[in-house]
C-alpha cells in the first residue's frame, strides 16, 4: 500500500525541521568553545539545551492538543530560532548559557507533532510503514547532519553554520505547519487524563524507552573509547556509520514489507533482538570485528523505534498522544545523560568490555519490563477509542 502524498510531505518536512535540533548539541559546544575558549562553558551550554528540552517536551506536547499543532509549532519555532540566532551573536559566556537554556526550553515539538498526526493521514494497515519511514528519516538526519557540519565548518565558522542550519530548519517548520491537517487531535473541554490500560501502557513505554536510551547514551561514550583503546581513535566515525547503516537497512525493510505480526509481539521481538545482539559487542578485539558486531546490533534499531511510535499512538487517547511522546523525549534525555555518565565511570574502572555489559543490561531490563506488562499493552492497543477517534479524519486529502 502506497502512503498518501501528504503523509510523505509531513515526514519530509518534520525531519528537515529537526535539523537545527539534531545538530544543536554539536554546534552549541563548538560555538561555546569558540566564544569562551572553555570546554567547561561549552559543555554546560550543551547540557542546558538538553535539560531545557527535557523540561518542556511534555508541556509542548500537551499544548499541541490544547491549542492546535500549527499555533504551537509556529510559536515555539519562532522563539527557538530567535534563541539560536542570539547564540550566533553572543559575546559573553553568561549570555551564551542563558540563550542555550532558552533554546532548549523553546524546542519546537516537531517530533511529537509528526508522530501524533500520522494516524490522521495514513490508513491503519500502512501505519507501521509510515512510522518506519519516519524512523529512517531520523536516522538519515543524524548520519548526514554531522557530515554536513564538518563540510560547512571547512568554509565558515560555527556561528555561521548555526545560522545556516537554523534557517533551513525554520523554513521546513513553516512548511510543516502549512501542510499538516487543521483537524489534528484537539483536546476537548473537560477531557480527562488517560486511565486504566492506557496509563499502564504509557508508563511502560516511557520506562522501556528510558532503559533503551541509557544504553544508547553509553554507546556514544563506549564506541570512541573502544576505538581509542585499540589504537584507532580516528575510526570512531566509521563505526558509527556502520551502526547507522544497519539501522537504516532494517528500517527500509520495514518500510518495504510492513509489519507482519501483532504490534505488541513485534515490539517485544525487536526489543529482544536488540538485547540479544548487544551481546556481540562484548566479543570484538579489533575495530573491524566491532564493525561486524554493530552491523548485527543495528538491524533492529530503527524498526523497534518505529514500532514503539506506533504502539504509543495506539495506546493513548488521540488528544494525549503528543504529550505522551513528549514524556518519551524527556525519558530519552535523562536516559542518555545517565548512560553517558555511568558508562564512562565503568569504562575507567573496569575497561571497555565490561562497560558494554551496561548496554546489554539496560536492554534486558527494558525487555523484562515490557514483557511483564505485555497484557496491559495488549489491552491498551485494543481500545475502541483509538479506532473511532481517528475514523473521521483518516481520509484527509493527500
């Protein structure tokens, strides 16, 4: 089944609108060091962005339902762009840190918006393919984005690079706001918070996502550590590229074939595959061997993220889906921070191989939580409110 043209346009626009968000951490650190000459200031600014996003993501998701996607995207988007422009011209460390925090708090909820809006654009049988395509787009963003930064920095400084990516992202956000359907999933007056199976499902999915992101935060520390330990620090980028390529391949296979099994079963099976293949990370003794391990570990990554997105939107009332994605983002930010810090400590004390156990342990813990709550997840996905709430808007023009 082909995806509607409008859904393809929304996926493309929202992923492009995330460009300055995806590259913000890197550019803020580079520019902060350029301004202050201190990596302490640069790191603090990067942390301020992350903390700001963790705080504001659920609120922004809630506002999407209360005020409408267009208003919130445009409001947050303009404030975010203004903060990034201010960062480009900041002259003092104090001002830079303040603007970095504002940029984090004002992060436009394009991720939550696109994930929540896709069910209004795509027929239910093709929804898994739509989320898989969205996951592939995000993977491309995080692979090609840093490469683009590297190329641009060869010609201009970090301030000009930040301005350029801000301009591209803002234009894409304006396009996204123009093409999303006006109906969306608005919160009705007096609407209550999710209860029963939906509440259990959201707590489970957010908890599992936190565990997953602890592992991912550890990976971003341990891959450079492994390459350095084996005398090939300049091959860290190659390892990341192999890992991302495997994830892209898995996502493209899901886009082509669609999901064949039940949603909860697929979610558990892909999470189990991630946990099992993470064990291969303990075996390599050379960088090429680690590349092979990452090839195996990456295949289920994008498909699992796509299945997570679909499961989330099927378990909560439509007017709560964007907020639930916001909580997922918050859990992700906290998970990355926890994984980065803890893996560094374990690596320094016990070595890289022992530190990779942290990745497997967190994924196993996430699987154990999801498996224990599988009945609740099944009950939540069977709710009639999901099907009936979207039945009147799924036929939106493409």
